[in-house]
């Protein structure tokens, strides 16, 4: 595997002796592949906070690389894609309306 396929470690992570890698995401065989450090947080909602922070970082990095980017529209599109895909996750793990039939939409 060539170094050009990997992203640089953020400088602050290199400088912080207590930093650690939480998640690595690759595209391989046309699908998302991950390495994940489980057990970091006792409360699963912390992963939701991490996902929201990740969304913020995605928008920020794109805005830094495209001065004409409409960040509001970009975020709206990101959320639309998330909402579409999360439905299959909810159904897969039994939390979707179709899976349990109770009408409890846990996303608000």
C-alpha cells in the first residue's frame, strides 16, 4: 500500500501525546471499509456527537478548499444523504418503522 493512499495525521494529533486514532475509513471493492476502536465511550450517544462533529469537519474542510462553496447547501445535501442511508441502518438493526411497526422515530 502506497503512502499516497493515506491521509496525513493532523498536526495537533502528532503533538498531543494522549491522542489516538478512533476511526479509519477506506473505499475498497467499491464499498466503505472501516477500522474502528470500540469501547471508547460507555454512552452510545457519544458516537452521535462524533458523527455531528465529523459532519462539521467535512463542511469545514470543503469550505477551506472551495471559497465559492455554499456551506448551507452543502450541509443540507450531506444531511439528505445521511437521512436516506440511515433508514436502511434503522431497518437492518430493528429500529426502523418498517422493522418494529411502533412508529417510534428515534431521530426526532
